[in-house]
C-alpha cells in the first residue's frame, strides 16, 4: 500500500465514523468532517504533538475545532488515536443525553477537548489566548518546558462573525507565530452558497491583519503538509485557506448546503461507501487502519517522556513554580497577604472609587501572584487594571504581564478564556460595565466551561454622569447575574473590593465579574475582620438599635446611601439594619439558617441599587421597596443624577416611613 493509499484510508475512517454517528443520532453535521478529513489526518499523524495517554501534558500542541458543529471530526480523531474515554460506545451515542459526545464540543466532557466551541468564532478567538499563553509561559520557563503550537480549524461562519476580526487583528499585532489556522474553504453556509451574503477575500483580509495566508488544495495531503511546515517556520501567525468540498463523497449532497446540518440518509451513505470503496459496516474500522491510527497516537509518548525528563532535571525552584502554576494553586502566602492588606485598609479608611480600590488591591495581588495577566480594552486609565508589576506585552517581549487589547471587548473576553484554558496563568481584563454586552458571549462560555476568567467592569451605574445613558448601565447587573455559574461582585468599599478579588482568584471553577464605581466611596468596613465577609455573599454591616423595623439591602455605591437612610430612620425612632450584598450568587449558596438570619424578620424590606429591580425580589419579596432605576439614565453630573432618579438616603428613608405609617 502506498503512503497516499494509507492516508486516504485513514481519512476515510474519520469520514465514515462521522457519517455513521450522525445517521444513528438522526442529528448532526456530517459535511465538515467529510470535507476536512484530509487536513485532520495530516495534522494528527505528521505534526501534532500530543499523547492520548497523557491528555493534559502541559507542552502538548493544542487543536481547537472552532467550527464546533463539525464535532464528529474531533470525536472521531480522539477515538481513533486512542483517548481512553472516547470509546466506540461514546461515538455510537453521539448527541445523546449523558454522553461525552455532545452536539458541540464541550470542555471537560472528554479529554482532548481544549475549549467549548459552537458559537462560531469563539474557538478562533480563544486561540489567540492559547497562543499568547504559550508565549508568556515560554518567556517565564524557557523552551525546554514550553514550546508548542496552537492549531485551529475554522469555517466560513467563524470568519464571518465579527469577533474573528478582533481576534486576528490582535494575533497579527502580537505576531503570535505559533498560531496556525486552517480555513475550511468550502463556499457553503446554511442558507446556501457563501456568495449569498459574503464576497470577502479572506486571504487578503488575514494578510492585511499581519498574517501569512495562502490557498491550498485541502484534499492534497502533501500540499497540506507543506503549508504546515512553512507555517511552523514563520515569524507571523498563519492562515491556510484549504479548498474543500462539504460532504465530500456524498453522491448528490456533496458541495451543497444539504450536507451541512442534517444526516445524509441511507442512499447517500451507500453512495459514499461506493465512492470511497469502503466496505466496512457502520462503526467498524478495518484493523490495519485502526492500528495505524493508534500508532499515530502512541508516537507522542516519546516526546512527552523526553519533556518529563527535562522537567525532572529543571532547577528545583523553577520546577516547583511551574508545577504550582499548572495546578492552578495560589502561592501559599496569598491569604496572609490579603489579610494584612485588609487590616491596613480598615485602619487607613481610604475614600476612593472601587475602580481605584481594585487597582490598589491588584498592586498587592500582582506583587504576590506572579501568574496574573492583566489587560483592558483601551480603557487602562479608566479601568485601573495596570499596576507597577504589569508592563506591556509586545511582539518583542512576551515576558511581561499586561495586554493592550485595543477596542475589542469580545475579542478580549474570548482571549482571556484562552489564556485561562492554556494553564499556568490567571487572566483578567477590563472595560466599562455597559460594554459587558459586547463581551457577554465569551463571559457566558467561561461560566459554561467552569474556568477562572476574571472580568473587571468599571463605571458601573449612572454614577459615571455626563457620558449619558449610552454609557450608563442599568440592566447589566441583572443580565450578568442571570448567567449560571458566574459570580458578579459589586463591592461597597476598598475592603470589600480586596475580599472580592480574593474570592475571584480562589474560584477555580467559576468566573467572576467585578462591577466597580467611577465615583469615590467611603470605607464602610472600619472594623477589621479576619474572615472574608464578602464570601458569604451578604452580611449585616450595621445592626438596628433594637428589633429591626426596616432592613435595607444594598450593593456597591448604594451601601453608603443605605447607611445614610439608616441614620435618618434611626433618628426618627425606626430601628434599621443595613445588609451589604456584594454577591448574590454566593449568598444563594449559604445555609438556609444563615440566609434567614441575614434577611431577617423586619416588616419593611428595602433594596437600594442604581440598576433595575430584577433579581432583588428573592431578598426583599415582591412587596419589598426598591429604590433604583426603572428606565435608562441621563446626561448630567453625578450630583444631579442620583437625586433626579430618587436614589438618595432621604428618598429611601421617606419611602420606608411611608410604608411604616401605612402599616
């Protein structure tokens, strides 16, 4: 058998496993695996550095299927190369409840899946973080421990989505030359020919963004291999436009949108079997072909063992630090550092915006935790995300710790996820709270994946004043709180801000958003507490002078207003307590006893937050009083806007007293 014949049969194993699994599930996308099987075969048998027996090997190459609808391509590869959890039974249960073979690849469901893809463009945008993570870790630990590539398979949809331009522009600017993207250039989208909606010269577009890019025949293994080899010797990232046929081999559906998102049907599969001279029944791979695939999988054992040898011989301190970072564990003195810092804040009582409190906390954190990588979407001076330790990462110096993402909120959030998934790094990035709308798809996926991405959102309310309603978030807290497995923090002062940062860094399986003010706030936590009170989500900040008639719940900048309202109510003989609520999600996880005690039995319950009411009723009840926003903001100074919208201590006290008198 010639090498070309061997290649063809190995590629056909991918095609038929994919066709058969989609057919059995009566659901899925057979077209991409059939069209891209040659690309995948060349990559996984001749170039990709991986070991199915050690799937988390830190120096493996990463393969990211950005076109996640073609998931059976990845599942077939994982099964054929010998990943133990990707059994034939899993392939047969494609898209079935409880299987590892979900409709789109999901991080954590099976080994070998590097990131959750499906929403198009996400994998491509994640890959920028993966590739940058490799360069940052390489700068810290050297070629012996970190030197690998990031490969991406993207489709037309990935390149049409706007996030792709944010991603490729950033990758080109940073000269991430170990990033190699294959474009499945098949001219077909769901509606029909791509020409219905797009005529972009994608090669020219990538070249304009600082990439190498060229066209090849995506079914010619030697052309594919040559292009990969050239890419690996480049000083730029590379896009390889691979001319393919969707559903290649299907007699009437190949090259049409009918091969994209539905089973081919018995007649088409029979025709494809004839076309490829594939005589094996469904889900059966000829022994010699399976052996060849398993041999390809085993080839990674030696480079992995060599790498383990280099790690074992590394300088002990360097080795220990590398292993600590890869394990995702914080330095052993971290808690003590935060405790000392909190003690100082309670003594100093700074009156600063929580965006400034965040910068102050980061100055301490970044000094103690060397793996933090900061950044901002062109709002560094407003987000306060840069500290003395975080100098600019540039194409000439990956050994620094700050990324200027440019005005690319979605691309930044996706890259943060990639940095986090790469391992060894803790990434955070900032923008205005209002622009969480632009970052939200990636923020949602960080929650779905259960990873430690951290999003810094400043200018968190009408408190940003003159910029007006376009920039004043009112519904954004509620929208972000609606995402499952996402901790949304809105700290009231510098102490709570430090505590929220501590929780975010310690939350290995949950991403965090910090909502931070533009305006200065007083320190309300003047008594030092060794315990992280914010970790309870809500806690009594100020007790009532007697049995509480009113409980006021508040977050962030409105805690000061709540305390002012308490003073007024207490003066009028109405015992009032204030509960600070820095994080709904953490409060909901507390015991029933703690929750009941914190909510209390006061007949009047009130919440104060410069946003919409949604989400507050589970604390104050549907009959509770809400002092906040019911519509959009307005242009004006902060001194004008809070009274204009009735978010003041006087208005809150008046509303509580009206209810008390009514009772």
